[in-house]
């Protein structure tokens, strides 16, 4: 399998750091481009959140977006220092949907992502982003465990 485009969804956790490192190594060995993606949920701006009626200011989503972009730039610099070509992407909405949409749009050859061991009822009802992505991805998905999971 030839790898030209590797998509790496990141949430900036230790799990995604490990997946990022694996993806950088793969991209370097294969001469592939790396596409970093961060997905975040939209916030209800200007609406009171019950029971506290705390209103999220319009500047909040802008601050989240700018913070995410700054972290993507920082991570991109690390890959670039390894000689890997990198592009950055931000998506608003459910992570698994954003990952699959970008994988299709790019024609990604592989998705490399971290996984967490969710347990109990939450796992049964919701599943993980990695599991949902594996089910609907248009290309192979490599999940990378971290720490005690491994």
C-alpha cells in the first residue's frame, strides 16, 4: 500500500501525541504528506445555559478556534522539523464526521489516530470517536494506544 496522504485527527491529548509521532514516522518513511485535523464542538453563543443562565460570549468560539490553530501550528512545526510536509485543518462539529469528511475530500490513504479505553455504560451507549471513525472511514484507520492501554 502506497501512502501519499495521512490524516491525523488530534485533540492535543497524550493519546493524540502518540498517534502524531507514529504518523510522522510513517510519513517520513513513505514520503507522504501529513494532514493534521482538530475538530471542536460549536458553542451556543448568546444563549443562557440552564440552570445558571451563563451566557457564552461571541468571543469564546473565536478564542477556541485561535487556540486550536496555534496548537496545530506548533505540532506542524515538529513534523516539518522531521522533513514532513504538513497541512492543518479545523472542523466544527462531531469529530468522527469531520474526520471522515476530510478523509474523503483529501483522498486520504490512511487515518492515524489515538484511542482511549472508554469503559462501562458510556462506552456501550456512545462508543468512541475511533470506533465510529473505523466504521465509516473511506480508508484504513490505524489506531494507536497510549500508556497503560498498550
